[in-house]
């Protein structure tokens, strides 16, 4: 699947374009995501290529924290996330909640701002690090698909 859309940090000072091939769209349970976002799991979309996220406005507002080889790119003004990536891995990860999802006037259920079906998470990543079991229909992987599929309780699926 390919994606081509825009997004911004929480305050809008940093604007960006996201385009390219989606490597994975899932709920990440890794320690980096959990600790840096204060929640688990974190819904992220990883896109192939270091150029897949282009900052179009507010480059001077970017602040990057590097923890080992893990880069967290935030806005200096609102401290909101922009993207994250691991050095040398050839991808950029963004958070669907930052993308322009508005599809018309919201009704009483605010449905126009709901994530479109094609951007809903498709898998659980780094499930070995989960804080609790998720009994849902999404496939779960110890680290990344397609290797080491797991049951909701974390036990291996024997093939």
C-alpha cells in the first residue's frame, strides 16, 4: 500500500508530507514507543525510505532526541511528535493521529475525523513487550511480521 498525505504536530508549527510505500501499519508495543509516548501500544505507520517524510514548514521548530540509535523528532513549540526512526534502518514512522484525516463535516459521532479503514492498524508489533494481552482479531508478532507469529497470550503459533 502507498500513502500520500499531509500532517502536522499538535500546534501546527511543523507541517509535513508523508508519501511512499507502507512497510508496516500496526500497534507497536516496544519499550521505545511505550516510554517515549507514555502509552502502549502506539499506533504507527512505518514507510520505506528516509525521504518518505518531508518537513514542508517549520524545520526550525524541529528537535531531535537520540537514544542510542533511536531518533524521536518533536516540535520545539508544542513538544508534540512529528516522526521517529532508528538510524540506518531505512524507514520513517509517523503516527496516524497526526495526519490530515478530516473527511467532511463531523456528525454527532464525529465520524468524519475517524481514521479511514485503509489506515487502521493491521498487526501488533513487538508483542513480546506488551504490558498486557490483547484479545483482538489482529495478527501478533514477537517483533516484526512475518516472523514469529504469536497468540494473544504470547505463546507461539506452531506452523
